[in-house]
C-alpha cells in the first residue's frame, strides 16, 4: 500500500485523531480522502462526503502524471515538483487531495511564457500576484489541474533561506 511502509503507527495515530473529528472539520482541512481510506481499512463506515473526496483525490493523482509530462516537454531548465502529487504519494493509497501542481523553476518567467505559448491560460486576478510567492496560476488545456510556478521557496518569517 503506497505511503504506509514502516509508518503504521503514524497512520494509526492519524486515524485516531480523525475518528474524533467532525466531518466538516476533516473536509475543511482536506483530509476527507485520507479519512475514507483509514475508515475503510479499519472496517468502519465511510460517510458519503468522504467518498467524494476520495474520488477527487484519485482523479487528481491520475491527471497529474500526463500534465507533468507535458510541462516537462514544453519547459526548458530544471523543474522541481513540490507539494501536490509529491506529497500524495506518501499517503496511504495516495489519498491526499490537491487541485494544482506546484513547481520550482530555474527560470519561472520563461517557463510561464512557454506554457502560455502552448495553450495554458492565466487565471485569477493579476493584482493578487504582484508580490506573491508564485506567478499567476495557469489553467491547463489538458485537464482541471492548475499549475503554479515558483521562483523560490516561501520561507516562514524569521527563518534563514
């Protein structure tokens, strides 16, 4: 099972925490897919909202690979995948929801231009991204996942880069 090798105590502890939490809170923190997976494994009933979250997480995982392959074919230079599918693979059954792929790019502006030239479309208000930690999000022409290109990590305040 993906993401579980040697981590059974971790996922048991997470399951215990989720078992005590309210459905709305679990979903607000985007843990519905994980809760579904852990409840099913423990033989407990899985509420319908978690089933929907689980389906969404599964679809995102399936869509991510061809999207990343396309991005790699269009963009020159180093790209580093962060968050999203990279973290999902660590969860049991890849049961982590995500709606975008985040990439560090050696030249984020050039990568953005290359993606725009290949049919990606900028979304959201440009004013929101003037001094933001990533460039304006892109909508893929392939599927519903967005792409966010980062110039550098967003370090928490008071930490050294």
